[in-house]
């Protein structure tokens, strides 16, 4: 970790601040969100479908508005959208602490989702511009801070929620309020020499802006191929916990084993991200690194495939080992695949944008991948149900590696044909 901090100090203040901000954003978000469903169903007594509605509104307002958030960032600058997102999330989380009516809960949930749609594309576009030629390494460091917030947030939230969930909401809201103030005062604005939109977004209409991005065929092909990485990595939250609980039960062991999955994923990234990025950069171009990353993520499910062919012990240490070890190995390999992929992925988006309308490209990319995650999770959930009903436990662990290999092949094809090294379609944007 000392080496990571040394690298961070080598960047200018705005880059350092963005990384610390992202850690704090994830800390505040993940200390609250894992416990929201229990609060809605337990403390407030909402029916299951209403809990799903409240959570779904948050997800939809974020995924559906990423393109709008990126567009606004390119039109009005990155800093205003980062600040606006933090202020809006302050209001959303604060409201969750104070209300119990369904309309107010839906409004607060929508506000927290919209906040993410406002600041996520702006943060990534700002970081890419501020880091300049060192943006690949900057995104590797960014992912370390990102994962550290995800790892620490639920632990802090568990302590606070043990007192009262409303305390968790208010502390989280306070964190975002503090972030808002810090960024207003310390994050450099355009007149201080810090990056902002390149001007294309301010000179053209929104529809022209979107048409130009949608005409960027290499970018769209890349976005489609990368959907698989998000579907696969999301299984740490879906398929792996379900498999652990199927074999290990819902008791204390199952809870501890699921927590271990997240710890393996987060800690491996914190400890290994910068080393993996440095190793890959020295040995392969971006396109090949992306293909290898997806290939690794596909192979991650092979331990579960092998385990599905083994007899399931009736109980005891043998069953516990079968429930915990293969999913933990899968989580580790998924983390390695993500470590390979993420910095090159973020860098490739900037390259394919031609350094124009970067935040809009990030916004559309997030929307495309968000839709892909939703569809992928529906299909994965269906495969898990079908495998149990048909007595074919290997079915999901065959389908997921196939997805990884298919997306890896698609990325390698884009690399071989040169589509990952040049932008396309942005000439259609006037101005």
C-alpha cells in the first residue's frame, strides 16, 4: 500500500483528490446500500415487491441517466456535475433517514441513482484529462481506491446499522455533504487550468452530440464486447453467493463464506492492481490485454464446473470446503481478470472518443453495460433455476465461461482489425 500512496503523490492535486473522492463516495454508498433492503422490509414493513420497486428505481435512475449525466458534463464542465451529484446524493441519503412513506422513499431512491449518473462519467472524464499520458496508470490507482471503498463501506455500515439504520443514513449523507464542500473548495475549475469538456459539447445541440457518439462504430462494437466483463464480474454478487448458500446453508458459515468472497475480491485488487497493470503494459498492447482479461474472467468459473462434478458431502468440513473454496477461487480469478481489464478499458474509451465528448462516451458506455448486466443477470438467474430443476448443476458454470470466451474472441478480433486504436464517427458532430 505504501507503493500505491507513493504513486498517487506523483500526480497533481486534482488527480489525487479524485481518487480520495472515489474512495469516500464508495465508502458512503456501500455503508448504506447493503442494509437498505432489510430496513425497508423489516423496520418499515414494506412488502417484498415494494422493496424491489424502491431498489429498482435507484438502479434505473442511475443506469438510464448515465448518458444524460455525461452529456451535461461535456456541456457544462466536469466539476459542476461532480459537485451536483454529491449534493444530490446528500439529499437522497438524508431523506432515507427521515421518511417512511412510499412516495418519499421512491423520490429519495431516484435521487441517489441520478446522483451517480451525474458524477460517474464526469469523474472518469476529468481523471482521463488530468492524468494526460499517464491515464492508464491513473485508472489502475483509481480502481484501488474504488475497491477499498467497497471493501470498507459494508464494515462501517454494519457497525452503524447495529445502532440504527437511520444513523447509517445520516452519517452517509454527512460524508457526501463533506465531499461536496471539499470539491467546491479544492477541486480545480477550468480557469485554474484543470480539465473540463473540450468545447464540442457546448457548441452543438444535444441531439447532434448523441448522433455523433452513436455514429462511432468502433466505440459501439467495443461497448458491446465489454458487456460480458460486467456480467461475469457481477456474479460475485449473484451466482457465487447463491452457490455458497446452496451448499453451505443460510447460517453463520454461509454468511462468513459470502463475506469472504467480497474480501478476496477487494483485497486482491488493492494489493495487486498496480503490479498487474504495470506487467501487462510492458508486455502487450491494450487490445490483447483486454482479450486476456475477458479470457481470465471466463476461466474463473472452471473451479465451480469441476466442483459440480464432485459428490456433495452430507455435512461437516467436506461440505464446507466445497461450499467455500471453489467460489473463493472464482472470485479471485474474476478479480485478476478485472485488474487486467479495467485500466485498459477506461483508456480505450478515451482513445475511441478521439478525446472529444469523453464524458458522453463514458455515459453511453455505462448505460450499454448497465442494460447488459440486467439482461445477463436475468439469464444467469434463469440458468441457476433451470440447473437445479433439471438436476444439471454444471449448466451455469458452462454458460458463463462460454460468455467470457466469446467476448474475449470479439475483443481480440477488434484488436486485430485495428478498431481499438482509432475513433470513428465523431466527424459527424458539427463544430
